[in-house]
């Protein structure tokens, strides 16, 4: 069976960058290399005239390689292609017919030839190549027909240093290569929303670190493993994630003992944000990321978000802020985190929950309640930070 050994990588908005475009291209090459590392086979990634090529130098698993390349942010499409030397138009016509024979055994299809003459010393211009090549294909395969509006086969011929022939564009995720837009700290729970939030911010080129609040013995080791598994799934797209596992039990119990129960969630979240921001600043992150969506639960009303936000000096990015739950679930299914997210293990936010949490907290009242904690809370936060476990997570 015929197997492609070359791929053309199409990218989107990187192409409109100015003098620093090469930085984005170099990062995309680096991330493609990282993504292809676990794939069996040897690959060479090259950059040439605004194009990125991936060449397989040995036998490889096609499906695995395509899956790896189409999970890299910045990639708009992956085109399996045949790359040939320029030996004149007659030889090119033979190469194109050979390509069609290999890739489309059933010739009962419509087609359109789209050529691009990037190298101007080729004797025919784009329109002439389209016309001549179309005629040659029709003569060779009378059962094929031309359809310029909606063809089954869009046959692309690019005349560059070498000549690229391809007809399939496998869509990629788009976005920007990870590492081109700074770093941010994701508050990762075991739920549906936070992995999606991490994915969406990483898609804009941001390197992701994460913090998870663990509450043993109320949350099990299995709950922690679930979060590590979720981080692994997000790391398929974002690259390696540094996960901070914070022991939050003492702080939670202390808040539970000292503060009004209807304010528990808000006060706990304020301390989570403080601790997350500590690690964010320590690791030179430029913001925090949460999976909050307006009005989804009591702690995500506009008033609650304002109350939790108040403790932070860094910006808090909330990519899901206007999403419905069904829209969030749709993305989580697309990135394969949904099935892991719904595993029935408790996280620290679901254990100490008030029956009737406050939905419109008054910041002054919350701060007054927090005065009940001042005897021990700073020491507890310090201990939680010092005893944090760091796990380097790779896909």
C-alpha cells in the first residue's frame, strides 16, 4: 500500500506576523518535534520560504504521526504530499498521474487543478499549468470529470525549489504555538471546566503550569491521580505541565470552624487564589487561569467572582466566562478530557459545601469573617506552600 513520506504544515495567523514571524515559525517547528518524539519512526522538520515540511526518514505509523501533528497549536492543516524534483513539465505530468494512481484507485471522481508558481522561472504560469494538467488528466482517465466549484479532489501543485503535490488537508487545531505568549497558572480541579480552560488559553500560545488543591483524607489518592491524568490529557496539546499539589485540608477545616457556613466556598476560593498566585509569581507566570462561567454555580455569580478576584494582583483569565455547560462539555469531549472529568471522585470543593451558599457576597462582610482566621491562617498558608508536591506531567 502507498504511504506518504512528506507532509506540508499549513499555519494560519502566524503568516500575518511582521518581523518577528520567524520566532513563531521556530516555535512551531520545536512543538512539532516535541509532539512527534513519542511516534515510532525518525522525522526531519524543515522550514523553507514560509512553508514547514515534515519528512519521514524511516518507516513510521501514519495515523499516529498525523494525530501528533494535528494536536499542535499553530497548525491549521496537515497535507500529506509527494515532493518531486523539477525535471520539466512532462515529467511533472507523469508524477501527477502516478500520484493519482496511488492515492485514488477509483477514478470515478471530479477534480480541479490548483497550481501555485512560487518560483517564477518555471516555463508555464499558474493558469497554463492548471489548463494543461487538467487536459492531461482527462486524457489519461476519461472517467474523471472537472468540477471547479465543488470537486471531490482538489489537486494542489506548488512550484517551489522542489514541487509539492497534494490533495488532502487534514485540519489542525489552529491557534498559536505554545511558548510564544508567556506563561500562566491554571487552577486545575477534577471537574469538566478547568482542563478546557487550560486547553483554550494554551491554544493562544501560552505555556501552562497548574495547581491542584488536595484535601486528604477527605479526597483520596485516586482523586489526585485523576487530576494528574487530566493534566496529561491537556499536555498532549500544551506540552509538559508543572503541577503543584497543595495540601489544603488544614486550611479548609480551619475556615469551616471559624467562618459562617454560607461563606465557606467564597473564603476557601479566596485562599486558593492567594496560594495559586504565590506559585504563579514564583514561576514568572503572567496570570491565573480558571474554568469559571458566569452564574454556573453560587461561587460564580458576578458578585462572587468579584469577591474572589479581589485577592489577586495578577490578571485572572477566564476563557469559559460566557459558555453554557453544554458548550464546555462539547470541547471537553473533543479534547478527550470529559470521560476522566466525570469519574466519581470527590475534590476539595465538593466536600465542605454549605446547603445554602451565599450567591451575592458582600466583600466587606467576607473580609470581616476572615478576621476570625487571623490567629493561625498565615502560618497554615506558609505550611501549605512549603509542603507542596511538584509533579512534572508529560503527555
